[in-house]
């Protein structure tokens, strides 16, 4: 699709600005259409799955282009949160929206009451006052016109109309003041409601179990729920718009009823065709968007790649840039015909609705003329009626649009509610038995773990013992279960079978927050926080962030001093490209930062998963030596690595193979050719050492020896 339709997609997104549940009786799987609750206790209704009707959609399917087939193997299907309710929005009818309206306004009022009662009350009274001022102003206008159209000298008529003119001016001034009050109070409410919605959800998301956050359905719900935070703010704006539209209708409708009862249906006859045209045009555009949305997303993917810093070397050296640009241009041209079709359809709808509105408007004026000529209505009343109909038409059009948008926003707001409730149901339990400050032993007893939605176990009947102050090495091929075992050890995963015992206490019975407090992680994919260097270290133990001596010791431990000295602002340097003053550090420097973070945490149990993969050989040897030295101070070290030369001094080596414990022992026993067992570690070590010896021989062959 072309740029214009892509822009519509961006505006739609901006406006919104388990594989299996864990075995636990209180933590059910995500129900996409279940019963939810408002953060302040308001229940939401259950909705049935939506069936999409495409009567307004573009004819036929969007053809698959050669560029899409070549680059993506077909049409992409995105799974972003803001796409969750594409079908629901497509199926909107005005009646379905009206049925949901009271509940949504109630939810909005509850949020506003929770964050700022004064502002909410001010908004409500200001809107009510505006409606009253509008009605009063129209009636005052009628009195002015009656006086001016009455018989007698012009000067006398003007003097007689002065009081009514003063009332009309007062009503106008009051409406302006109340409008300003409403805008100020509404602007004050919006950010507070957004904060309430965001904090209410995020506070629960950070407490869910790991397997929950890894659940794709839950993650999709959370993604959609994040758009619900902006939707919560928009609910305030659209609710205010609805109140304003309703008050305009009430005011003008009341005035028209006073002037003559037949004028009210005439008002509806004028505005309904335009409202119908607005909804139909929106549905047609949205239906077209659904047919072309994946095409647009593929274009967006290409656009991002063409300006990507990561892709820039290959874009230039491999001439991938011109190739991808050609594919992008081809895909963009394919949307031009659809843009033309949409423009013609919108023009036709506008012509039809304008014609109908023109007929009804003409009918209205004919009726007004008849009322005038038949003596049923004075000229002043007719003039006031024209003004009231114009005001009411504007109000009703705004009302239709705000109701429509309120429903759209409500879909995402309800996802926020469901995400919040689901997170609360699947949260890490609070409380439990106290965790030993320095456990003497940690035991795995026939532990198995299966990731939700998987048929095979990641850990299968694992039994092992870890003693205080030991360096424990976990080795094995990729996918053998090493990282899963480490995460289960620190309480991130709960066993599906067997037990993990800390000093004889089942990990399920321990206070999980205390358990986490005893552990530090340096994972293979450790977090590279887009913060300052100082923040990247102290985030290991936020409670000790003011301890500069501790931070200095962590930097010394990880040999981070040279990094600090090279950065333009030292510890206060932002280590994230893309921001003013931000810098990029190397992979090896990031690994030093991660080691400093773990040292700053000062936990009893340290898990290191490939902690030196980005370091040069000399730095790697030094880092492993520093890690081993921590055990001398009583820390227990779990070392996961493929560099088998680094585990030769480990107190115990556990070899995992396809999720099972294949071998266990010291380096000497595992390298014994006569030892029982499959000899997996020995074969891996010899294979790796032969590779290093071969590389060393090649190096000696090309580097001439110096004469003594």
C-alpha cells in the first residue's frame, strides 16, 4: 500500500496510544474473552469471539507480489497488541456501540474519581453548565430577534433588545469560561488516568512467574493492554466529547421543542445521513486496511531495514541497499490502485450523503417557510431555529465520532483490565519460609521441568548436590538444559516433578523474594540497560545505589576502570546509541559491566552463563580467575560455559545431555579413560584442545621464530 494508507495505519496505532498455564489451581490460562475487572473494581462484561463481516471490504484478495514471495516467503502475519481487535472494530455498528456506552462511561468516571475527584467534578459541572449556557443563549437570541422584528421605530427596538443582548453576551461568556474550565480539568485528568492505568498493570506484570511472561498468549494480551494505557487517557477525552455533544443536543433540542415540536425530528433528518456516511467511510477504509495491512507491514519492515544501523554495512558492501529499495518501490506501487479505489468510493459516499442531507435541509427550510407563512411561527423564532439546527448538527456529528472512538478505545482498555487481572492470578506467591542466608547445601531430587506447550522435558530426572563455597560447572551441548537448570535453581522456574531443596526446605515453600535476594545472575543474554554506566552497575542491588565504595570495588573487580576513564562523562555516560551524548561500548566491555553488576549485588549464589564469551583470551583467563576467587570468600558459583579449559579447577562438573544428567565428577575423574560412563566430557575436552593445538601450530608456522 502507498504512503497514505500506511499513514492511516500509524494514526490508528497512535490513537490507541498459555502455551499452557502453570499447574496451579489459582492460576488459570488466559481467557481472551473472559470476565475482567477494572483496576478500581468495576467488572467488565464477557464478549463472544467476533465474526468479521466484510461487506465494506475491498473486492477480492490482495495479490501476493513477487517481492513479498522472494523476501518473506509469503504474506507476514503480525502479532502486535494494537492489531488484536482488528475484526472487532470492523464489525462495529452504531447500535452495538450504544449498548456498550453506559459501561464505558462508568469505567471512565471510576478512573477519574480515583485519581482526581475535584477535576472530575469540575469537568462534569462545566459540561452541564455549557449545555445550560447554550440553551440560555439560544433563547436570549430568540428574544433579541423578537424585539428587533417587532413593530415601531428602530431605535426603540434596539433599546428594548439591549437586556436580551446582555443576557446573550453573558451566556456566551459563561460558556467560554466553562469550556476553559472543562479543558483544563480534562487535561489534568488525562495524564493521571494514564498513569493509574499503566502503574496498575505494570506493577503486576513485574511480579508474574517467568513461564507466564514467556507465554505467547499472555504476552500478546500484555502488549494489547499496554495500548490500553493510552486508551484510558483517550477515554477521558472522548467521554468529554460525548458529554459535550449530548449537552449540545439537549440544549438545541429543548429550544427547538419550545419553538415548535416539529423542528426536533427535522434536526435529526438533517444530521443522520452525514453520520451514516461518516461511519460507512470509516468502515470501508478500515476494511481495505485489513486486506492490505500485512502488505503495509512488509513495507515498514523494508523501510526499517534500509535505515538500520545494524544492517548498514551489508547494505553497502553487498549492494543489498539498491536491491531492497527496488523491492520496496515495487510493493509501494502495488497499493496505488487501492488508493484510487478508496478515493472514488469516498467521493461517491460523500456525494450521496450530501445529496440526502441537501434534500432534508431543503425540506427543513420548506417546513420553516410554511410555519412562517401560515402564522405558526414568527420570523424571529424561525431565525433562532436555523441557528439551533446548525448548532445541533455540529454537536451530533461530534457525538457520533466520539461514541465510535470511545468504543474502539474501550476494546484496548478492557485488554488492560484482563492483563492486570491475569497477572495478579499468575503472580509469584508472596510470603513463605525464611531462606537461609548462606545455605550449606542445595539439592536437586529427581527434578524434571517441561516448558508449557512442549512435549519433551527440558530437564529430566535431575539429581545433584551443590555445597556452599563450591565452583560448580554445568557443561553440555546447546539445548542440553544448562540454562534451564540454573533458572530453576534460583527459583525462576518451578519443577514440574521432583524437588529443589535449600538446606532441606523445598523451594516451593520458601519466600521467593528472599530467595531472589540470595542470588545474582550473569546470563548469556544479560540485560544491556539503556542507562548510564553507573545505573547499569547499581541496578544489580538498587537498595545500595548510594554506596559509591561498593561501586568502586565492583569496578575494580571487573577491571572496569579503563572503561570508566575512556567514557566522556565517566560513570554518568549514557551507554546507548541513538541519544544525544550516548555512546556505544563493545561486547567485551558490556561483559565487564555485567560482571561488575553481579559483584555489586554481593549475593550468596552467583550464576554465570558464558560470562566471558566476548572477552579477549587474556581478559577471559583473568575473569575466570576472579570468578573462582569469589568461592574462597564463601560464595557458591554456578559456571555455565563451552570453554572447557576454564572448568578444570571446578569442584564439581555436571555434564547434561538432552536434559538428563549424563556425567558428574571432578575434572580428573571425568578425564580418566578408564572411568565408567559415556565419556562425553572427555571427548568434548579433547576435541576442543585439539582445535586449539591445531590453531597454535598454524600460528607457529606463519610466525617466524626470532633468533636467540
